[in-house]
C-alpha cells in the first residue's frame, strides 16, 4: 500500500485537483434523510394509486426498468421480491399479503420486507445515491457503497420519473440526487479504469494486484464473494482481504487526503 499510495494514488489525485471528494458525506450532497423519507412516501403513494390510473405509464416504465435490474441480480431472492411487489401493486385485482406469502412460500412478514426492499431500490433508480440512507462513516465505507451499489446506481431511470414527484421539495431532492449520482459514478468509473491499468501494468504488475483488479470488476458486476472465491480457486478470506484493500486504494484515489 505504501508504494501505491505514495506514487500512483498521489499522481492520480494531483491530476484531478478540484474534482476529488472532500468527505464521505459529499456523496449525498446536501440532501437530508428527511427529504429522502418524503420522496419514498411519495413513490409508495404513487404505486398505491396505480390502479386509479395516476401516472400509470411512468410507473409501468419504472417497474420495467427495475425488472431489468433484477433479471441480472445474483441474489436468489431478487425475483421473489419483484414478484411480491407486482402482486401487491400492479395486478388489476389486488392480492393480499397472506395470499402473496402462500404463492412465494414465505411468511407474511417476509412479503412486507420484500415490498419495502423493492421500494427502496426503485427510489434509488429515481434519485440515485441519496436514497441509500445515511452517509457512509468513512472513505472506505463510501467506496464499498459505490462498488456494491454500482449496478443499481448505473441503472438509474430516465427523467420521466420526475413527474412522480410533483412537490417542490421532493422534486428538488430527486433532481439533485440524480446529478450527484451521475457525477460520482463517472468518477468511480475513471478511478476503476486507472486502477485496473495500474494493477495490470506489464512492467510492474504482480499476480496479487492482477487478482485484486479482477475481483474489483466482479464486485462491480454484483458477483458475490463466494462465487468469486470459487472462480479464482482461493478461500473467501482472501477475496475479502482483496476487497478491503481495493477499498483503501480507491479511497486514496477519489478522496482528498487532507486531515489524514
């Protein structure tokens, strides 16, 4: 880490003076948790009114984009969550939570959790990173959030979703969150690209760095550590160690280092 930090990361930061993130909270901009909560309530109400015909086209389009995201998830429960949400909100005839639970082979409380998870993720599709909740505690946690949520952040829905948030306060929060997310995802992509080049440099690369870069790409694609470990023929503890080192290295590239 000393060589990486002292040379490559420093040069990377110097080449991007003025565009580095000052602190983890900067990822969420100035959007308060209360504003996120208000936007979530508005989105939930919009789906609750779907059968009344309000914003029906936009809501169908949003659930369609969410379905595309879910179709590529490695989480085995993702499709069940999506189906639970469709049963509850999108069918012409409403389906009760107990009936949904029976269809999916789960308990009723699990259905509630599934539906809430879908709302949370669709809010991310609408307003980006601030919808995640509380800002990360430190730089490495911020990178973890960006990497783990990269697929969802990159799948952000089109501007049509703005009509789902007619209130001035909510509309401003959604627009601000979308702008911040687009900017930071671009910064992440640039940092990951430069980092991968560093790790795969033909003159100075080592096998462990090549593996770290490969693991980072798989994490961004949403592949779980257990599957990564199986593909690389190593133990999961090695994968987790590489993930943590990737977080430290990317944090050294994307954040200002003042105050360290």
